[in-house]
């Protein structure tokens, strides 16, 4: 049921954004369409010299309660909702003296803009539109007989139809605009709920993620895929970041930059004394270099040394301002994106020689955002809280005690390892310059493979003696064979969650090899 063409004889116009309204209103007036309006829109029409019927003349009631009551009425809603061509509805409309409204032009109070810029909660509440969504939904429900316009971008379609049909709006136009109307009100309500959740510190978050309609990216994971990014209007972050220089960010750039931002912020949050600078280097969503240092340059040098080959073309994140020394270090190395709180003018001049390099200025990730992680699956989505925070428990499990002087290195290792793709094994070391990941194995269905890769990577990086390093596993060891590989490599310190039915066998294997092992009691899978 689409109703064919609908001749526009009466229109109700009530808009906050008056962009382009002069042209549409003039067109309606030229077609002798009766325009019903109220408040600011009525004043706008009056200044244009376009006559209109005040809405209170239709409703029989004045505006009240500071403008909270205007269009909400039996008369307006009935004029939009009654079914044209339906005998009983037509009879009731006639008996009730309800005149049909054929076109609704309505965009809503600027809740999003107000909620982003204002700290006055009363002002934010006053910008929750009630009458507008009611009219929009009523008109959209009855799209077979009523046209509903919700954005100035749609004015052109309506004017085109009126010009080409002699005063009507086509059924396909009404259908398209009705769908957009419901999308419009759905997003509006979701924004209100999301802002209230922030104000009232609710853990549950309302998400409204249309498949399209955000900022279109160059392409998706591969060039033949389309992709978009949607920015949360109330929690600014990477999604809304604009590069200081460089090409536009791609789908893969955004994912990797987010992983770099989160992992760098996590290790920085450890607050290790003497090593305030943190650096994370990401490739394909996994860290290939992570380090804490005295300065950003020292942290970068250590992180880069963790896997110089994989760092090529990587995404870097710093928790401190990037200076000229860092820029010069990277001037002979290829990286895609750099994220940092700020950049010195000298650093920007050096980076300017690489016009494709993206520079993003973003405050350090704090780990307190309580953000939700959303992934699509067939038929729906899975949603979870981010794996935030530091492990609180380090419980000795073996005869050989885990030395207290390695506790900060163990904490750094756990925090870094949780950002590796499972199954994940990381090897971490400390020196006078700070803490760094010297080897890692990740993304393997077999933990033994990850174990061997981590050891091989450490050796490849020139670290042959691993007796002073700490090995961290993101989940428990299911069998003691992992301990055999570690022992053969000279590992003497292991951190893992524990919790396997084979824990006793794993502990025994550690005792046999004189390895100190501690349990954290918390797993950190990352798929």
C-alpha cells in the first residue's frame, strides 16, 4: 500500500534548522498550499511574507508551558494519522471536523549540538523534542497518504516532485522519506538515552550504529569493500579525530590506531617510577613493539628494537608530546600513522617532509572510559566491556619465589600481553632505559607455536640470554610441555593466570626446571 501520488493541499512546517526553508515555503505558497506553523518557524515565514495558519488555530489551544505544548494535540495527530480512502476513518474525520494534513516538514530541537557544548543539564533537557517526533512518526506511519520531510537535504526531492507532477509528491518519494524519518527519530532517541547514561553514570550504554550514513572511508579492509566510521558525539576519541597532516585514515588505519592508543595508554597507566614515557607499535591489530622509557625517544628505540622488521609500516602511539628527536628517528623509517597528545613545532617541520604520514593529536587513553566493544556476527552483534584495568593478584605458585624486584616488569608484561592476539606469549625485559617487549608469539591456535615464536623472535632481536626476562601467557598452560620449551630457552620467570586442571603438572615442571612462576587469576584472551 503506497497510495500513489498525494496532492499537497495542507502542510505543517515546524523546524529548528531553517536552512533552505525559504525556497520550499515559497514553492508551497506558489501552489496555494495552506501552511500551518508555530513559534520561530511562523516568525520566519512572516519575515518572508509567506502567510500561514497559526497551529493554535488548528488545535484550539494556545502554546503553553514555555513552548513545551504546541503541536501535541488530537487535532494535529488525527489530521496526520487517519487513513484516506478508509470509509470509517473518513466518516469519523468528517464528524470530528478533522482536515487532512498532506505534508509535514519537521526537524527536531538540536539536542545533539546542545548536549555536546552545554554543561547546563536543564538546557539539555529542554532540547528534548516531544511534539516533533510525534508528528514525524505519525506522518511516517501514514506515508501512504502523507509526505514527511526531516532534513533540508530532502527539500529538493519534494520541489522536484511538485514541479513534475503539478503539486503532488510521488509514492516512492514518500516511502523513501518515511524510512529516513524512522531512522531519524531512532537515532534522536538513542542520543538522548546515551547522554543521560553519561550524566547519570550508567554502565549500560545505548548504541545506535546504522550500517551506513557515517563518514565514508576510502575503502574497507580490502579495496573492494565499502566502509564508514561513526563518531560518538558525546565521548570524543579516535573515530572523530582529524589528522594534523597526511592522507585520510582508512578502515585498517583506524583499527590499528585504536589498538595502539589503547595499548599505549594501558602501559602508561602502570605509572612505573622513572619511566614515564610509553610507546606502542601496532601491526595488524597486534603490538610488535611496546616499551616504557625515560623519554619518548628512549621508549621508541626500545619498542622498535623489539621487532624492527614488523615495525615497518606500523602505527605508533605515544603518551607524551612528540619532539624533534623522535621525528628525526622516524624520518628514515616508514610508518603509516602516529598518535600522540601533541607535537612540537620542530617535530611537525620534520614530519612535513612525509606528506602522506598521518599525525593524530589525541589525549592518552585512560582506561576509565568503560567503552563497549561491538562486533558483528551473522544475524546480530556481540557486545562486551573492554578488558580494562591491571591485574591485582600475583600469587606465587612454585618453590622458587618470584622476586619482588621483578614485580613492575611482570605488571608491564601482563598489561602488554593482553593486547596480543590469542594464543599469546610475550617475553619482557628491563634495562637502564626502561621496560620492553623483546619477543612475542600470537594469533596461533596452538600455544606451543606461540611459545616457540616468542623465543625465536627474542633470539632474532639479538637477545640470546633470557634468564633475566619474564615470560607472560595470556591464558593458562594446558600442559607442561610449554614449560619444557621455556626451560630449554633459559626462561626462569613466568607469569600466567592459572586455573587449568593441569596446574599441578605445570607447577611440577617449573619446580623441576627451577623456574619461578606466579598466578594472576585473570585471563586476557583477545580474539
